[in-house]
C-alpha cells in the first residue's frame, strides 16, 4: 500500500511539473492563437539560469529569482521580436519560426555552458523526508513542488477568471479589434501574457533541476507531453490543463511502475519488461487519441 501511495505522489508531482509548463503553453496557444514550439526552450533557459546563479551564490532563492527573470525576459523578447509578427499568420509559419528559435537557443546555451549537464542541490531546509502516513516517508522537496504547483494553479484561475486583466485577455482572444477599439493596448497585453507563460516555464525548469540533470535539449523532451496535456485538457483552458496534467502524470507514473510487473504473469521477464516499457511510453498518447474521439475539443474546452 505504501508503494502505491508513493507512486501516486510521484505521479502528482510529475503532473504538477507538467501543469507549470502546460499553463503557459495553453495561454499562448489557446488564448493568443500561437503555436510556440520554443516554450520548451524557455523551460531550459530557466533551468540553466537558476542553476548557474544558485551555484555561484549558494542561494536557492536567488536561483528561483534568476530563473524567473531569465525566462520572462527571454519570453518577452521572443514575443516582441518574433511572435508579434506571426499573429493571424498560418500555423505553419509559427511552427517554422519557433522551431528555428529552438535551434538558436540550444546552440547559444551550448556556447555559454558547454555540453556537460549542470546540477543543483536541494536547499538544506527542503532536504530530507517527511512521513506522510505510517511507513511512508516522502522527499520534502518533491512535496514542495506539489504545493507550489497547487498554489500556481489557484492563482492562475483567479487571474484569468476573476480579474479585469483576465477578462481582457479572454476578450482579446475572441475579438482583438474590439478590445483595441476600447483603448486597450492589445500588443502590451499579449506581451505580458507571453512573459507570464515564460516565467512559469522557467519556474518549472529550475524546480526540475534537483531531480534531473540540466542539459541542452531538456525542453524538447517534455514539450510533446505538454502539448498532449493542452490538447486533452482543452486548448485555452487553465482548469483543463490542471486536471489533465494531474491525470496524465498519475497514469504515466503508474504504468511505468506497475505494467511490467503485471505482464510478467503472462510473459517471460525480458519480454514483459520490453513490452511494458513500450506500452507505458505510449499510454498518454493513447489517452489523447481516445479523448479526441469522444471530445474533439478536449475535456474542458473554454467557452467563447
């Protein structure tokens, strides 16, 4: 039972990391109508900037602030210099332009930091484990990631649905000309939204640093999964991104943990491991296909 609870917590933690990425992506993709393949690069930039600053200063908090600043500035620069010229253009133009940015950022990071991965230690205050239930001790840092993700989810929901800025963002996604006619600087508004999405990606990248290696190309590894989350949850829906992230995170972790063992009851050990790993890696994509067959616009498609 304790192993099951531990795997479920691991799934929730993975889901929260996906949400921090998917939230920014669904804002940009759903509300602004832009396919930003470079969103994973913002995740990488936040990870590198935060890890380097934390390593140089010895302060994890300064690392977080550095990740915020670097990712947000990179996001604002991308929107101002590239994406702003792609509004209303064909999605293929957006894909090609932002794919080019991936190559540029990967080469730039390689020139600055080299090809060797960077590592950052968990801060002393978050090191160690905490007993969740009798017999189950869970790493405090992973639990902190879950709490941070839940707080971000609540804050984003309130921002988008309960504030004037959120109302303007939603209105701008439906009728930009009308919002502009009301005297709102829609370009500035979209720049701020893009920067917010980049900031969240940077936060996710830095918080992933103590768990996995910070290396060139790390953003592309998780970007496809993030797009799956956005599609399953409903393009443009923060609520959908949240629930889809948690669901897919738990499913992916559960399949990887238990499916090979279940298959050993009917197959030889090596065959069960190979087949289990293959099916586990396809699990979330099969779920996406099923969801699209039943609800083509996702589980929580926002109202126009």
